[in-house]
């Protein structure tokens, strides 16, 4: 996945004004942000490959409660988001610190970022929810 940070690193610069925190940043800050995003993408993919929506929908059956699919779907998205958030905040990064120790705002913003990345990944990447011609399903997400 190509992020804006990849494009930014193509330029020769010493200072960056990102507007996200009240400080000037440098090239190392952009590299750090790229690492965070790559971890977020990878753990979001892991969540989508690990947690199955059927766990949340199997109890709906075909009776009156089948209409409660939105509730099961919400529980599924919450489980995905919580999985990614927990893994991200527990992960030791390349310098040995956890993201909350290393990146300003990671402790308060990772849950929002996790939900956004799960949704982006789920909606914009091919996965087992799609059926190919002939009724065949892809082997797994992101094959």
C-alpha cells in the first residue's frame, strides 16, 4: 500500500510541518509514521483473516432475529477494531518501545485509526467475501 509518507520521503527535506502535533518534525518522524501505518495495515489484515463474521451471525438463525444482522455486524466491527487496537498498543516497535511510548497520541488515536484502516482494507481489498465467476472464492484475503 502506498501512503503519502512514501511520496514525502522522495523529497530532500530536513523539516516537516504536519499539523498533527504542536511541533516541527523531521525525516525520522516521517519514517516513524510510515512504520506505524505499515503496522496498522498488517494488523488490520491479520484481524480480517482471523476474526470471522460467522461467529457473530450464527446465532441469528432464519427466524425473527435474522433482522438483527446489523447488531451482529456492529459486534463484528467492534471485535476487529479492538483486536487491532490491542495488538498495535502492545507491539514492540523497531526501537523496542511500544507505540504509546513512542508516538504522541497513539494511546488515544489508535482505536479510531484501527477502525478506519479495517474499513479501508475490508472495502478496498479483495477478500473471501467476494465470489469469483464459477462460484469460486479467493483463497484468503489479499491473495
